[in-house]
C-alpha cells in the first residue's frame, strides 16, 4: 500500500510540474504575441533598412494579430539601436532589424563595441539582400572589369565611398585586393554626397547599394560595371556579376534581417521565423521587395546564424585589407 501511495504522489508531482511548465511562461509563449511588439531600426527613417522594416512589420502585424511598431534608434553607425536591443528583455517583444553594417562590419571598425553580434543575439531570419554594385561615370574609360584593371595598372584611378569604414568602402577594398590593383579613396559623408561627384567625373567609380544607384543607371547618368552578387540579379538581369568577369568567388552583398536578444525562447523565435518565411513566399511580398530593389532572402534560424558568422570574417578581412584600424 505505501508503494502505491508513493507512485501516486510521484504522478501528482509530475502533473504539477507539467502544468507549471505550461503556465504562465509556456502558455505565454504559445499565445505570443499577446501585446504590441517593438521593432527597432538602428538607422534613420526613410532609408533602406527602415523601408524594409515597415513592410515586414505590416505583414507580421497582419499575420500574428498584434501591432509590430517600428522605432528608429539611429546613430554611431547602427550601434546605438543594435546595442539597445542586445540589452532588452529576451521575451520577444523587442526585436531588431539587423544589418550587415551593425553585425558584420562593426566588429572590425569599433575596438570597444558595446555588444557581441554572435553572443548577444538570437538570429531569426534574413529578410532582404542589398547587392553592392560597381558603377562608373558615363565617361569613364572602361566598361568591364578587365578594362578597369588595365586602366588602373596604367595610371591613377580614384573611387568614391559613403565614408571611411562604410560598406561601400569595404566592398571596394575587397574588389581592389582581389583584382590586384590600387586606387585613391575619396570618402564622402554618405552616398547622396558621393554620387554627384561620380556623375560629374571627379572620381571614376564607386560601389554602392543597388537601390541607391539604380535610378541614376536607368536615367543614363551612371553605367554598371558589375554586380557583387554570386549570380545575376533579376533586378538588373543585363548586368554581369564581377565573379563572371574574372573575380572568381567575389561576393559583396549587404543584408537586412530580423534578430532578437539572446535567450529569447526558442518557441518565440521559431514562430517568428515561420511567419517571415511564409510572408516572403507570397507573390505580394516578392513584388513589394522587388519594387524596392531588394532580393528576398528568408532562411532558417540555423542558416542565418552561420551566415552572420561567415560575414563577420569576410568584412573583417576587408577592413584589414583596407588598413582600417578599429576606433
């Protein structure tokens, strides 16, 4: 009889433990989200990351039944907003629109980065790719990579960038290192300031995000030398990749994805990943991103985490090639 009572007691304890696991913490995860979610954008309103964040927020609000509210926390090259999310409660109610600048390039540019992009975050999914594109003034004496290399070896060449340590700067240095040539760097305070100088011929070429250069290309003010994606992009199918022009394996693509603070429950992360993948698979979202010159890039949490780690190594090496010392 005592043995039977003991077994009954153990069963009762097991049942209580199961209920505690589900309530309230487990139940809260199942009902996630039960209140508005903040989506932090570490860049000023109106820029590519902000535009994409609002598209994603609208879709998640619709599918999950709670508002996803976009908040811009710009400054210090995306590190202010990124650090804010790193230190937020890991409950799924503060998310980050993560960028290649804040996750992959920042570790090479800042000696005392206030967060660790691997340790302090739980990747959810990549969302959109932003292809770095090599463009030149219409009068530049080269139309492809091999002609550029020949001209660069024969005389001085200069290039514009959106600033020291910017993605456009690092992408150019990656390109020059692999091409085996040099060029004079002329940094500007952003791509908007650099483009007129490029169009006017004061500098010969630059790398910039495809959405930023596409209007000038279509207006006939700039010519595309090559795109930095691994394959040709349907956004500009006539433009060859730099890899197919002799720079084997070259790839320079910015990215924008969704991340949460580390230790966010896996059930919440999985739910968000599922919804992002579902949204980006719809024709409506495919067309919206294409119209904004983004390449949809939803993937698994595991693949996104591995991708971030590889990007940190790649952009870190680009900074070393450019002799950029962490500040």
